[in-house]
C-alpha cells in the first residue's frame, strides 16, 4: 500500500504548488478521485486469492456448484432472445447480451467460477512460489472445475427435458450447442485463449470499477459471446444440452470442446493477464 500513499502524498504536494484557492474538502475529493495504481489492484486481487486458497473443500464445492447452475441462465437467455428476434444481422448483438446473464449472477453473487481463478489464485502463487501454494492452487482448480461442470450438466439435463421450455426455445438451445463445437481442435484452443484473456481482464478491472462493476461484467462477457470465444463453463452448459438431446456425442464434447477450451482458457488467463500484470507490479517495486 506504500505506492498508493506515495501517490497521495505527491498529489497533495502538487496541489500545494498550485496557486489555486482550494478548500480542504476540495483537496480530499481530488485525492479520492485518483485512480488506484496497478499495485493496489494487484494486491486487492492477491489478498482475495489468498482467502480463497484457505477455504474448506465443502465451501468451494458448493460455491462452484452454484456457479455451474447459474451459468445455465446464459444458455436460457440466449435461446429465448434468439427464438424471439428476427433473423437480422444485428440480432447476434442482442443475443450476446443474454450470454452475460450467467456471468452477472456468478460474479455479483460471489460464486466460484473456474476462469476467474486463472487470475485470482495465480497472483498468490506468483508472489509465493513454494510447492505448498502450488498444491493449494491445484486443489482449488480441481474442486471448482469439477463442481462447475457438475452444475452445468445438471442444469442442461433439466432444460433438455421435454416440456420445460417451448419447442422454439429448445430448437434455439440446440443450435447454440452445435455452434459451440463448430471448429477444429486448434481453432477452438486459440479462440478459447481470447475467452480466458477477457474473463481474467474482467476480474482485473473490477476492483477499480466500483459502482460500474455491472457494466464491466456485461460489456466484457458480451464480447466473449459475440466473438463466440469458447468458455469452459458457459460453453459446457450449451454442449451438455446438445449431448442430452443426442445431437452431440460424449467423445465430441471432450475432444472438440472441453480439452481445447480448458487449455485455451488457462493459457489466456494465466499467461496474458496474471503473469503480465504481476510482472509490471514486480518491476515497479525494483
């Protein structure tokens, strides 16, 4: 926190040099409006990550299950919008807003989502690279990923039951699920890097967003949906639905979606956000 204090001190000194008649309240407000430094954002997320790494298995599992179930509403929102909108070039932009719904519920509800943890718990590891911390990260990743996927599977299985939604919505859900696996292994992996990159960037931006956090979530995740960048949990709900209606096989889910998407999301979050932002903070401290 020293860096932020130094910036505040510098601001006070600069204000004192100006030949302006500013009240104490004016000076305080100016200082409050100074954007937080990268170090402050880094430390906010790192401390949160430290807390997550210490949570018991049951707490992580229940939170991860809730997140997997919540992400199902991204599929529902997209399908409902797609079924009700005319087939126009602009329709996909509106449908992509539906993709944000699950993320809004998960992030604002403080539920455990695997891709958020490609940043949150990696910063503590980059700060303390002992084997003990590494094993805690692997433990959290395994629990959260498994519980996220279980929640996604349960949600998709329920939605796929006849009569839960009207036929036109069911058709839209199936089309979305098939579109997710429409690509080869390497293309899916590369596109998944962008998804992991964007979601981790969203997490990085949230501490500074304050009252605008909702807009940050909506804008970033809408871009993920509009760009059709595969996300391991949101996409799993969509493909699980296609599996449930027998439009996609389990080998296709694992080979064409899960494996390349998981690798890509991790690479995007860990290397392009966590490592780079940690590096800039480390250099500032030199």
